[in-house]
């Protein structure tokens, strides 16, 4: 009894507390907040990600069938052929211009005598001719990327795809309206409505690249990529609109007003890209 009493007396006071701390459950190391300090591990077997990818593919298929069945009511087949007249070389070079346009010097489009082309060479033969192939592919990838991201964060629902498409299309439509109205009020040259759609929808490329970097490398890299792609799109729009509008000296509108419009359209590209980001 005396030995037991001595062992009890000389036992460290914090022994019971240390034992209690050791027996506490270890927190789950797999729990994380996306993009907190970098990119969390990506589990491609995640059921939410797989459902998002499958829903994105189904959304693309239904949208493609709808466009194919209804587009001829609003756009002629000849016009569609012109805007989709691209090849691999054009697509690669055009993506390079969209992501890094700062080294380009000449932004004027090549003239074509074919009346079916509207007086300009098709995209296959002119790097600065607008096309619909890259905007359409960019829009589809943008919607699918948004669904995959929502599945990654365990918050995916099929309605996400529709909301993302509506938001992206609404912002592009608003920008196209501003461009068309600006050219009209400033007595600018006649530019096809489809051209404006192409120019505005090119921003999907930077947004998709930003989403991919954000997904793989985390928040800091994603924000820096958004800043870079947003500035690239601003410069692209600034130079493209200037090449079509400011150089038209046969207008009664002062050149200064046109410059303000061009600069304004360039400056809004970064905040619009941020609003559309995944």
C-alpha cells in the first residue's frame, strides 16, 4: 500500500492531461478549402467530377443539335462557311495572338475581291480575320470547366451549366450591343454583327486558360493568370477596334471621341473577364 501511495504521489501532474491529449481523435487531413494555399489534390474518380463531366458532354451535345437545327434561320450557310473557314495553323497562331498580342504590329485585315467574303480574306488566309470556331469551342470549354470546378468543390448541380451559359452569353451580348451602338453613333464603318460577336467571345480563351491554371496550381497562380489574360484581351480589343474605327478619317465625328470609345472598350475587358471567370 505504501509503494502504491508513493507511485501516486510522485506521478507527474500533467500525465493524465497528456494521455487525454494523445487519445483525442486526429483531425481529418483530407479536409481542405479549395485554393486556400494552393491546389488541393484532384481526385478524378470523384463522383461529383464525373457527373459534372458527363453533364457537360450531354449539355454540349444538346446545344450542338439545337444550334444546327435553328442557326440557318438567322445566318446564311455561306456566312457560316466563311467564319468557320479555319485550319490548324490559323487556330494555333490565333490562340497565340489572343494570349500574347503585345508583339503584333499590323492589325489591318487583308482585302479580298470575292464579294461572298464581304471584301476581306477568310480566317484561313488572314490571322486578323474574325472566326466563329474559336469562340464556339471556347464557350463550350468554359461551360464544361465551370461544371467540373463545381463538382470538384462538391457543389455541382446540373443547373450550374445553364446558369454559366446564360451568364457568359448575356455579358457577351451586352458588349456586342455596346460595340454596335458605339460604331453607329460615332459614324464608324459598317462592321458585320457577327464580327462583333467573334471579337467579344474571344475572351473565353483567356477565361478557360485561367480556370485551368486555377484548377491545377491554386488561387494565387489563377489570379495572376486572370490579370495577364485580361490585359491581353484588353490590348487585343483596343488594337482591333482601333484598326476598324479610328483610322476612318472620312467621318464627321472628332477623332478624340473615337479614341475615348476605343480605350473604354479595352479597359472593360479585365473586369468583364473577372465577372465571367469560373
